C-alpha cells in the first residue's frame, strides 16, 4: 500500500521545513504545493489536490513570511501581498482541501501559524492582521466541516529570534 500523503502548502518557513522532515520520518509522503500553483487560484490548486485525493490525509498551511512596515510606511503592494499570501490563500486552501476531506469523511487541516495572531509584532501589523484573520477562519471551518469528520487545528508557534527585534 502506498504511503498516505500530507501536503504542506508553503515550504518557505523553517517551521514548515521541520514539519516536512518530521512527517517524512514518520512514513508519510510529504509534498509541497509547486511554486507554479498559486494558493489563490482555486482551479489550479484543485487540479493539484485531486491527483492525491485517495491518499490525502492531511494538509499543513503555514503562515506566510512577514510583511513588515509601520502604518505610515506600508505601500499598496504590501497590502496586496499580505492579503493574498495571508487570508485569501488560507481561504482557498481551506475550500479546496476541506472539500476533499468532507467528501472522504476524513482528513485534517493544520494552520501552522504564529503567536502574532494575538500579539502585535510591531512594524508588522499586516502580518498580525492576517494571522488573526486565519485564526478566525479556523474557528468557522470547525463549525462548517467538523460534523463531517474534518479536523481543523490552529497551531501557534512561539516567538523566534527574528520576532524579538522585528527583523526580516
């Protein structure tokens, strides 16, 4: 029998890379979403996800890298990047993968997020707002999909060195 598949939607962060390594050691086939597939493109993400439907057991969706800047210095491009890589990507990932899990009557989605969902980072309000939005999404998803045996978790990582000084 082939290994069960866990998909990590974004492998840019050290936390996602650690999860990938750990799960592979546990015997899962761990895949990243190809960089050619936008997490905001429901059709493309669905096409990717469908190829693993039968073996798919879990998805980990990490918080994106931080968009830093003070309220008076962020640009329109910063707003767009924070919105698309944060809440919009999380929403599309949720819709695609939880739809598959609902059909299968099993599966787990983990939002591997940040303590900054509840604690401002300083000069990173766009990141904190996005983390908070995903935390609220997790609550709603549990209400919408939980009765169909879809497990949804919001896991906050602790503070890392870069957080202490707001460095990117």
